[in-house]
C-alpha cells in the first residue's frame, strides 16, 4: 500500500494530504492554521502587520513551526508516516526566503532543536515578502527599463514586471538593505524552501513556480541573464538551479525519520507553486479544461498547448507540472467584491443565489456594473471603480437583485474578456473556492463562457495536486491518478445556449465601460 504525501504551504495555513494509490483512498487530510494554531507569530491572516498597506511579509519560521506541528498531529492521529514513499508539495507563489552561508550546512538539520530553531541562524532576512505585497512599483519600472521594456519582459519571462513577483521584490531588498543582500547566499521560493527542509538539501526551483519570478527565460528553461542582471548584482549565484516539477531531489531528511518515523527510503520531489499544483489536482493539466478559482481574489488558469503570451500584459505563463505550460490571470475583486454587494443589501448567500436564479434574467434588463471595489489588477485600474449603468432604480442602488446579478455578470465578462488571449476557448471549466458552491454564480459563468461548469469532489486541490505529483514521480500514470482522485461532483451546471448572443453583446458594452473611465 504505497502512500504519497502532498504538502501545501499556503498564505494562511499548511495542509497535508496522504493518498493510498492501491486502495485509491485519502488516508489523511489535515490543516494547521497559522492564525489560530500558531498565534505566537502574530499573523492572524498569515502575514505580519505593517503600517504600509502595500507591504505584506511573513515570518518564514512560522512556516517551519507549522511543519513540526503538522507531523506532531499525525503522531497524535496514529498516522503511520513510514508508509509514505514519496513527498511533493505546493507553495504560495512568488514569496521569497533569504538565507546566508550557514544555510548550506544548517539544512542537513542534524541538530536536536526544532526546524525553526535550526533555521533561525541561517536567515539573512527575517521576513519573507509574499504575493500580497504590492510595494515594488518603482522596482518594476527599473527592471523593465533595464531589460528593454515590458514587451521584452513578456517575451522572455511570460509576464511583464509585476509587483508581487520575486524579481522586483529581490531588487527592493537589494536597494533598501545592500549589506543583508550581500550576506544572502541563497534565495528560495516558498516551494523550494519547504522542499529543502523536507529533503535536508538545497533544493531546486521548478519551472512552474520559477516562472512567477520575472527571472526565468520560459522558452529556454534557464535563468535569463538579461533579467537577472536587470534585477540585482550577483543574483545568479544566489538562485537555486531550475528543473522540472516532480524531479527527484533526494530521500527525506533524517530529521523526519528520527522525529516522526518516516521511512529513510522515502523520496522527495521538486515542489511547485500552488496554482500549478492546483491545475494538476483539479484534473485540468491537459488543454480544453480551464479552472476558475473563486477565492478572496478570483484566478483563471488553464493548461496551454504552446506558450502564448498576453499582449495586454495582464496574464502570466507558468510551467505546467504535468508538462508544457499554463496560463494564469489573477483578478483582485473576487469574493471581496461579491461580499460588498451582500453587505450593502444585507443579504444572505441563499438570497444572493435566489436573486440570480429566480428574481432576474440573463442580461439583467440592460443593467450593468463596473465591479472594482478595490483597485483592480486585471484590468489595471489605479483606483476603485464601481459604476452602475442602466435604469433609475438600479443606478440609485434601489434594486438589490439586479445589483447581485450585475456584479456576477460583470466579473464573469471581465474574466472572459481578459482570458481571450489564450486562444483556447474552454468547453469545460472546473471551479473551486468558496463561491463555487453557489449555483447562481456558476449559472452566470456557464452562460457567459458557454461552457459546462464542474466542481471537484475533494477540497484543497493544491495539496491533492502535490500528492498526485509525488505518485506520478514515483511511477504512477497521470491518467489513472486523475481518474481516481480528481473526481467531479456529478451535479454540473450546463450553459443555456439561448443566452450566447446576449452575452456577446454585453461583452462589447462592458469593454466600452472599462475604456471610458480609464
Ligand atoms: C498567483 C498568486 C496567488 C498566490 C497565492 O500569481 O499570486 O494565487 O499563488 O496563493
């Protein structure tokens, strides 16, 4: 009975999923929440308070304390970790960990102390900037200028310079703290840092997560000299090597054998980012099926048969852990904006659903909204833009049901418009995240995209994807793994073909509203 472990070190928690590929069962699915389980790190939402709202950093020692806490919980639950044959993992993308010379010895983890205690002296920077940080606009500009412009950056790395991406974050650290930058000998992503810990070695970065750094030449699969030089001096020697996701790193660190009973033969494979892992876990690693993740922010991602880039510069190209490439587009105004409408009219989620399914019809009688409660990243609006266009009751905020439909129609149209550059219209969309439980929201997305919407039967697609990557690296075939574990809920949402033209017309009007105010 071979067991495989997938870890997901995400913004707010660390999760583990253990699969048995003989019985096709999930043996253990457990989460350590940073805010509630590790309150001593003062990070209720996974990051440290900063007076500057643009700055978002986490304590990397908290991520390590969570690993010890997780395997303690496995012991308590009598989970036999010696049955695990392979480990892979997922990390929140873009975040970076800065390590000094001591790291190369310290990573063997042969001391008696906890992971956090052993790694503390190896940090050259005590905070790790994470993907929520958007304080690097100046550095993005500088990198873009030095590298020959945004178009060139997109051509090389698959993305223009993006505030949350690792390269601009590294440049900011180098500019603000040259001495600590100089003392830094290794810069890891969250994924490659946690992989280093699990393997007790200085692990590589994979193409999936590496592409979210503004440093990788995605066609060559190598760090780009142009981008590395445009970012910070002597950076290349501080970066790990870059390899395929799921490559063999080594056997598990003796720390886990001695403290938690792992088998010394258990293998560790190169980790990836949470979105690439989720692509696999959602069973969407081949083109034709896209994924929309409806969380705090919404993301759209899909496997690509060839690496097309977004001419408008909003979308990104990352490596697909199952081979080839994937697209990813992030939209800041997801659940956050939907909740604003809910609160404004004091509705429950059940009423929100009824407003769509029973009280209003496709097209919303001509009423439309611009739904950007926070400055949006796709499209780039420098300020919040909430605008109502339509009849008097609607524009005076007197029609709750029409406003509910308006925000969801606007979000669906916005995602459709800004994912069109991928050029592969999905016939099936798999949905995940809190809002994907709402049939009203899903019906609008099905109609706008004219695609069938499916929910995954298992939550936490990133940890699942990581466990599947471990099983695949150990020899199991993708098709079988996905058929066994990435099962969808039989209740799918089908598009209504009579709404197709209506939404095509709305798409044109929506584009016009966006461009009018910008
Ligand atoms: C993707 C992104 C987020 C993080 C957090 O570009 O920034 O989805 O990976 O999970």
